[in-house]
């Protein structure tokens, strides 16, 4: 006669299993492409356009023909249909912007800041994610909007989130002074 082995679940075992499940769910919900002041995915601030294209698997990044070149040699490069643009000065990426695409009006949900916030997040989400490091100022063009800024140590790079009616509408990261430009390359 064989005795069946039973497993006894204790509160500690159940708690451990629950914690493991929560960690697994959090990991699966983490953004696949996190924007930091250093870059987005394989594209890093400081890369050339050619290096960025290679890092993106050969994806073609194009610059707008109608955009006048300014004294800094600034241009904006973008992949057609992508919700990301790359600001280039002196042949190096200095800023990365995330915004709803003109074609669809949407941002892929997996493109977020490293803290997990992005387009559609609330101002309260930003405050929870960044705490006292977050600085707020009025939006220069939207009376219902604000700029929320997080600087890296030294203040030479960081992130800026633009909001309207309490929700993030776009965000960007990079180096100064390009990070603070309001209208593209100016």
C-alpha cells in the first residue's frame, strides 16, 4: 500500500508564491524601451546618425527637407510612423523625443521613461515616480499645460514631460541646451 504525499501550504509558502507572482507581473509590465537622459533602447545620446541607424538594425532615419539648418547644425531625424525623433547637433544625437505620431495619434505603450511613466500618464503619476526631484513650470503655449523636468546630477542632462489637462502629451530626454529647446531646433 502506497501512501500519497501531501504538500502542506503554510502562510509563509503562500506569501512567497504571491511575492514571486507580483515580481513576475511587474517585470512583464516594464517598458521594453525605456527613455533615459542617456538614450532610448539601443540608441544612445552622443551617437552619430549612422551609428543610431545601425543600432536600430539598419532602420532608415530621415531628416525633414523643409527644416532650416540653424547655426548649431541642428536637424531632426525620424523613422516614418515612429513616435520617436532624434535631434542632431554637430552630427551627434543630443535629444530624443517621444510623442503621438502624426499618422496615428498614438504612442506605442512600451515606450516609457525608465520610471514607467509616459504619454497618457497623469501629473500625479509623475510626482509619484520622481518625487522632489521633479520641477514644474507653466507650459509656454498651453494654458492648461505644464512642463515637468527631472535633471541628472549636475543639471547638464535630464527629462522633460509636457502635460495638458493633467496628462502627459509628450516627453523628451537629452543634453542641454537642446533639452530646453521649445520648438524643435530653437
